[in-house]
């Protein structure tokens, strides 16, 4: 069964492509032969039961698995046609282009300003204090946070509410002007109101960045994404328009998961 969508006539080339990707942790195979295209135009959701490999696969897209002892990735993953696992690939540069927002908000124990300025400073993106001020303000505005924090930029990022912390982490990710943003269950630690704010934000950022979100919440996937990939037991079972996955899935396993027969 083909899980590889053909690119439509009017669709731009994919931002990222994965072909036959396998991931091993020591002897254990966590991902089996996954091939998928990630569009710059859409939000792509990865859904599936706990432990099905969706977060593991997400972490392949910016080489976060490199940080795990005994992890091995094979197959091919490209960003704009460049092999991200090539020896010449600068991993620091890759992670600036492919930003990541984690499950639990993880602001640095620094000021709100310094949290956002960290990446641009690391990559030499600002020539002056005024430049940096502009980058920080722009990122906080795009993360829907500027009006709430503009008078307290010197306060610690860790003193904010959970929802604000997560938006700060999104601001930190977009401050280096990435091309792709990976979100690993970004709302699972948040209350419903903060979750709604993050979902609105994802909608506002769509089209400016390629966004991939891992979520265990099917309603969330249905609300925020245009493409959905269903993972089960380390395999990509089905990948299609979100509306198709939720109303007319082709695979029995997808149908069973969507209708709540297992999870």
C-alpha cells in the first residue's frame, strides 16, 4: 500500500522528504521504513497510540536522535533537497532551520528577553542592540506574547504561566527565522484555554513555516492540521489530507484508531 502522496499539479515541492527511514535504539527497531513528504504550506499532524514512534520520527527531522546513546537512523531525509544526515551538514545550523518546541515548556532560567535573544546571538543574527530588540519584539509578536510581556522583558521566563512559557518557547524557536517548526505534543501540559491560544498561534504561523505537530489529541489534529499521518507500531500506516483521514480513511487500522477501537 502506498503511503507516499504524489505531489499534486499545483502543489509546491515538499520542504522536507523522508524516504525509507528506520530508527534503532540498540537492537530495538523503533521506526520501520517511513517515507513522507512535509509541505511548507500546511500543518502536518502525526497521530497514533502512545509508543507508536511518532515522536521518535519527529526527532529524526532535526537530528535530535543524535543526542541519544545507541540511536541509529538510516534511510534518507532531505531539507530542500539537501541530505540532513550528510557528513557536511552543520547540525547547529540545521537546528536553526528546523526548530523544535517540546512537550513541556522549557524556557531557560534567564529573562524573557534573553530567552528569545539566545538563538539570534548564537548565530550572529543581530549587528546591534537595536537589531536584537527588533528581532525579540518581532518573535514575541509572532508568538502572540508581546502585549503581555513588553513591560517585563527583564523578568524570568520561568516565572510565567505554563501557556505563556510555551509561547515563549515558540518565540525562541522562531527568533532564528527557521524554515520548519517541529512541535512534540506542545499542549499536553497546558490547560484548555492555553491550549486554544497555542492552536490559534499554529494557525497564524501556518504558511510562514512548515509546521509538524505530534499530538495524542485527535480533535486537536483535526482542528490545526491540513495533512495527517497515522503511525502504528513504528510504521506509517496512512498519510493523507486531514479531512480524508478523519472521515474516510483507507486503512482498517486507521479507521479503528479514529473510531476509538484502540488507542
